[in-house]
């Protein structure tokens, strides 16, 4: 696709929404994976994530090599960006996320995690010359956050206490995610999006495996269903991260990052479908409307 097509509002909407749909499907996917692999400790969760992202990187590398009709080996001047992005966006983000989520409630986790979009737009404003903080971006973030809050209104009561290892680590995960978005925008200027995605996932995933094993994580229950699910989770990560990187290469961060508010909405809906949880409620519809209006405000001329 040419740059003009990748900057077309309709194309951006379709591709970004598709990415969020894939990431949203990871919500029930990971939960089912924990059950199929009998994962009960944080170390095992980190190890499972490491397997997922390493496999996702390998799949991306295979797809990239097929696309270019040759085996892709990164150049020396690309390694720094790949290592940095892999450690920040994959390793640090998911270590902080899994440890944090294990020490706080799921409701608070979903709300805190949604703040990564605002951090991404803020960091882009600070670190990149052409990324200006506008009233539309701020309003879009506010509406997106309201949408996430609406989803949680019908859930358990939110604990007002603050846990450093729980809530604090989730905020650090959001910061790592936001920095990863900005770094992707920077590094894709000089590196092919697909190649960057492949190697950063492999690097970050391998480090996650090492950390998970160090934390005492182990996966002892292996089934065919579990392996198929792991392949799906790896596939969705490979596709979503690659498309997201391509979009960030050709568009301002504010235009793309705002779509991330769709992820928890899709997550709740798909969890309702696959985990047989209630999801067709007024709360979900209101959340979807709020997030959609926020996206429209950011994208309108």
C-alpha cells in the first residue's frame, strides 16, 4: 500500500479497528489459555507471554521473508532500535502488566491500562516535533477514558487504595506501552515495519521466557487445544503489531493511538461470547458510543 492509502481515513479506521479487535480477542484467549495450560503463578504467566511473543516474532519473520522472497537478516544500524523496542514494548510492558495485575483487581487494571493512550499522545507531543497536543486529542482521550469507566460501572466496586506493586506496576506498564508506540514511530522511519516487528517480538519474547523461568514459572499441562490457542495468540500478535507499526509509520501517533480505547470494549464483548459472560448491556453500548465519538473528534478535520 502507498503512503496516501495508508493515510486515508477509511483505511486507517478499518486497519486500526481490526488490530483492536484482534487484541481484544486476546482477553478471553489468555484467560482460556491459563485454564488449558493450568497456569496459576505470575512466573508462569510471564513464561506463557514469552512463548507467545517469541512465536509471534518467528511467524512475523517467516511472513516477512515470504513477502520479500528472501530470508531477512537485520542490518547493524537496525539492531539498536529492535533491541530497545523489544525490551520496552514487549519485555518491560508485560512484566509490569502481569506482576501488577496479580496484585490488584481486574477492574482497576482495565481502567489504569486505558491510560496508556493518553501517555502515548503526551510523550509524542514531548518527544516528536510534529506531534502537537490539541484540544481534540485531549477531548478524545477524555471520552475514551469515560468509555472504559462506563464498562466497569456494572462490575465490582473499585478499591480506592493504592498498591505500588499492583497499581504502580500497571502505570509503569502503561508508560512502557506508550513509549513503545513513540519508539515504533521513530524507528520505522529508518527500518521496515515488518522486519522491526519481527525481531522486536523475538527479542522481547526471549527475555520474557528467561524472566519467567527465573521467577520459577513452569508449564506442565500441555494439550492440543492449548497449543492451537497459543498459535492463535501468537498469530494475532504478529498480525496486529505489524499492521499497527505500519500505521504508525505513515500517520501521526494521536490519530492511531486513540483507537486503542476500542481494545477493552472488544475485550468485554468477546469475553462475553467465548466465556459466556453477559455483555449485551446498555453499559457496553454507551461505552462504544463514547469511544467512537472520541475517535471521530480526533480524526475530524
